[in-house]
C-alpha cells in the first residue's frame, strides 16, 4: 500500500463519484481510494496505548507475585536452617 509507507497508519474514507454527464457510459470504471495516509489515527493509537498499559500491568503483577513467592520460599528455607542449628527439629 503506497499510502501507508510513511507511518503505517491509515484512515478509512468513503468516496462516492457522482457525475451525471458520464452515467450513460458504464464502461469507465473508477477506483476511488478507500484509505488515506495520516500521521495518527486516534482509534489505533488508543488501542496501542491500552495494549501497552495492559501488558505493563500484567508484567508488574506477575513480577510482584513471583517476588513475594520467592521471598517467602527463601525465608522458609532460612527458618528451617536456623531451627536445625538451634536443635528445634
């Protein structure tokens, strides 16, 4: 697509060709553009932002859960070692 090379963003447009003088000759087929290039499309940018934010939130939650699990596991191992040294086990 030639119209998307600059940014990759495109905006859907509706074009209608009404020429009353040329309606008798139906052999002429016009191809009207259905998309145009634009710097930003609000819907695409907001979707990308939402995807970015949800990915960051998921990674943060996963990392936090993993951190808490690891700390508890290391603390439990340390308590067991300490109990063995003291002779409680």
